[in-house]
C-alpha cells in the first residue's frame, strides 16, 4: 500500500487568503474604529456591528472555508456573532445624538 502524496506547504499569500472571512471581519471592525475615532461614532459603531454580523453569516459557510473564525461549534458561533453584531448595530441607532 502506498502512502498518500503529501501536499506542498502553502506559502504566506495562500495562508493569508485562506483566512479571508476573519480578515474581512477584522478589517471592517478596524475601519469602524477609525470612523468612530474621527467623531462619527454612530457610523463607526454601525460599521463594527455590521462587520460582526457579517462574521456570523460567514460562520454558516463550511468549516474548511471559515478558517480561524471557527471557535466552537457552528450553532454557538453563529448565535453569538449574530447577537453581538445586531445588538451593537441596534444600540448605535438607539442612542440619541447630542444636540449642539
């Protein structure tokens, strides 16, 4: 019986591109922090909430495609990410704006 052929190791670019769901969530959250820090807190926190919600939707993809976004089982990850993301987005719009 012959041993299965080993796959060559992935280079850095392939490893990074394989983690695109996590990268998308992190980049969206970072962009939201930048927007919030520039005195547009409602738009920034909305962007953060939508990025986390997007992570919850990404978690519905097959496990081999999600990469490091997988923490627990699919149901728990999805519920936690969707709850946090939707909660942050709703709170961003429920907080009244300051009157000048």
